[in-house]
C-alpha cells in the first residue's frame, strides 16, 4: 500500500494555532529587514563624503557654508549630527563640545535601531510558538489513539509529523530573525564608530 505524501498546505492549515502566527511573524520580520536595509544603505560612504565637504569650509572659517551643506544632506544621520554640533558650538572647550556631539550621536543611533525590537521579539518568541503547536499536535494525536484504542504509533505518526512542522517553522523564522537582528546591531555599531571619528575631526577643526 503506497503511503500518501504530506501536503504542506494541509499541514499548515491543521496546525493553524501555531503556523498562522508564525507565518504572520515571518512577514512582519521580512518587512522590517527590507525597511532597515533600505534605511541604512550608503550611510557610511555618505558620511565620509559629507565630512570632506564640511572640513574645507570650516578650515576657512565659513561656518554658514558648512551649516548649509549639512542642511542640504539632512536625510543622512551624520549630517544631522554635524549640524547640531556646528550650529550650537560657541567656542566651548573640546570636552563640552564632545558631550554635545555624544548627545546628538546617541539620538541618531537610537533612530537607526528603529523597529529592531520587532526582530528581537520574533527571534525569541517564534521557537516557543512552534513548540506550543507541536505539543498541542502531539496531544491531539494521542487523543486520537485513545479514541481508536488500537493501532499503536502508526495511528499517531501522521499527526506527530504535522505537529513537528510547527517546531521546524518556528525555528526557521527565529533563525532568520536573529541573524538579521545581530547583523543590524553590528552595522549600527560600526556606523556609530564612524560618526564618532568624523565628528571628532569636525570638533577639532571648530576648536582650532
């Protein structure tokens, strides 16, 4: 007798209590990943070019021109940091100016982390949702075996296979989410370091 293959759509439908939420979470995670990839594109290279274009007018004492350049590139977080530093700098010491810059960098870094909490939440909760679906599926399988009364493991084999799909799906969603979560954290940390280096160059030019 030929065993019928598992229909993935049917399995997902039977495990709806876990698989549907996991599919929803995967869609949300994908949206966050695409949005962050788009938002973080070219920020580092743009910050380097912007620094070069600002240092020259600052070296000539043309602070208004430097401010205008920052405003023209206000879509870049680095430009907003530089603008905050240049516009509010009033011949303070390097330490006080650095504190002002650190405030601006913290604010912009928090903005770069926008929506990342969603990836973190999905990464931590998806395996448990999948496990919940598996446990419920196994409970239903053994209930079916108890009702039938005979048949042993063959009665519950298909049900257990369907239940384990929930765990596999939960792990898959979580793995992808945690990979991108860590990737974005490292990338934002690198950008923050770049901002610090470039801001220090501008501060040194202002203090001179």
